[in-house]
């Protein structure tokens, strides 16, 4: 038995060695292209003058017109949020001719801003913190963890924005939860962080090796991340017998990404428990405008008011897409399309049915459509105040208020029938103001 085990280990080692030697040989022969990140400014030190407000406005609002897309493109990216702009920047730096199409009137997705009266408001939906800045500028700034010089995330953001974006740390504690007292959050965060590097290490392995390790459960010998990535946040908390009070504190952040703990991925949730919170100086449009400018330097374009009508296929392969323009639309040829729009919308509206039913992701889309999830409408209140944070003596924390420790109350509330809805006490309103404050640093 021992001999068989060593034989298997030797075979795996030889297989890995063959893969590595093949990779090194291809690199020596020059068949692997130059690392695109070598063309980017990853130091965090800007080499150009900061982008002006006028330049930022013009860069993010370049309207679509057929004359601007007359040539053939290597790649077309649908959607100009951070995911779309990031992949577009990497592809452009890899010598691809990239076109980004955005249906809105400005690029940036959830990172765009709007002006109202004397104020500029940030409408970001994720990683949001309501932060009051000096007069004439009030931003709801995105905050990101571990964005300090030297961190991997900082280097990646610097590479995407050519080191033109500076980050300011939010004062600690950056999150304040109004609920019952609890003292174990920091330990949970630290234990989670120990497991995260395995996810990044997997990405550097060749795909066949990754599939082999996943199929035979080899990764489970090194980390529990595979197990918990398939479980919900609520299931995991119940497995460890968390009390209702503890569940409420550990899951408070779900209101930012909008999925209740009984449906949210545990792995997705713990990614938010990284160290510290940082926001981009000048607002989130500093990120998007500098990425767009960098894409243009590599020969790409980012155009807005470009509503994609349909993706065209020929013999099972992508041929291009059609943008709503005039009566006939505008066809743009390309051999590759990257979509960053919701998966259900992509399959139901853009990909022809005769093609979508034969794709491997079709079953996943069917499962998503079958999920019983109530439709939710939300609103945000944007408030402009005359004075700086210091002048008005305002705290710089995010405040999360819960009237009790029932983490599924809002989900139950949304599923009430009309009669129950009328008589039911609103889950976000409480007459009891005697709750204590838990600070999460």
C-alpha cells in the first residue's frame, strides 16, 4: 500500500516537472508574450500631472458614433464598471485593440458621480461610506481594504491607474454596528485571512493541474476554503453554534452587497473582513478616468451611450455585435467579446437562444432564474452640508443600525402578503434606542 502511494506521488511530481519544463522552454523560445504589467506604472508614484476636472469630465463622456468604431477590434468589452475597465486595461497593455461600450451617459459603472446644485455625489453601490468633505464637494466614497503602499491590492490598483490614484485611510474603527455587544469579530477576521492566500496560489497553477487537484480533493488537504466557498454564511455560523447575537454582528456587512446570510456565500462575506478601510482621494471617478486615459494610450476606446442590442454568432463563434443606433443599428466586427453585465441579462437578451442553449453556462443561468428571491427596490439619500467634516465635528465611521438580532427579518418582511405587510412593524424602524454600540476595527 505504501509503495502504491509513493508511486502516485512520484507520478504527480514528474507530471508537474514536465509542465514547468515546458513552460520554461516556451518562455525561452519567446512564445509567451511579454508580461503586460511591465508596461504599467505599478510603483504608486505618479509620473504624470494629475488629471484635471475638465479632462476627467471629457474622458468619461465620449459618446458613441459609428465613425469611431469603423475598424475591426480584437476585443469588445460590454460594460465600463471597474471589472470591464480593468480587463480592458490588461488586454490593451497586452497589445490588443480594445473597445469598451457603455449604455449609460458616462463611463464608470457604480463608480460614476453626478452633480446636484453645488455638490458632487458619488453613487457607488459597493464598499460605500458616506463621507462629508469640504464645502462644494460631498462624496459617498468607496472604501477598500488593505490599500496601503506595498500591498498586493495597492500594486494592482496602481498598475490599472498608472499610479495616478492616491488613497486616504479611514479613521478607526471604520465600521460601527449598533446592536448587542460582541467581542469575537477580530479573531474571526484573523483566522479567515490565513486561508485566503490559497485562492491566489491556485490561480498560478496550470488549469489541468488545478482541475486534477480539485477533482481528487487534494486541495482539501491544505485548506478548508473549498468546503466553505460552497456554503452559505448562515450555514457556516450555525455549524459553529453562533448565537443570534453573534450572527447579527458577524453578518452585519451583508447590507452592502445585498444578499441575506441564508443565500450569501461564506467565502464572499469573509473577503470583506480585510484590514482597514481606504477611500480614493478626489472620489471614485479618479480611478475610472485614469484607467480610461491609460486604455486610450494603448490605442483603445471607451464609448458611452452605446446600448448593445445583440451579439452576432457565425458557425458557433462570435462574429461581432450590434449597437442600437438609427433604424438598422450599427454592427461592429470582433472575434472576442467580454461581457461584464449580469449573466441572466446576457443570456436572455444578447445571446441568441439557439446559441445560448448549447453553452456550458446555460444550466447555471437556469439555476439562477429558479432562485426564489424577492425583488427589492432601494433608495439612497444624498445630503449636502456647508462645512468640512472637522468644522461640523462629524465622525468618519460607517454606521450600521439593526433594531434586533434577527438577521433574516428583512427577508421575511419582503415576502409578506399585502394584508400582513400593512400590519407588520417595519424592520428598519425601532422604538427602542437603548442598544449598545459594537466597534469593529
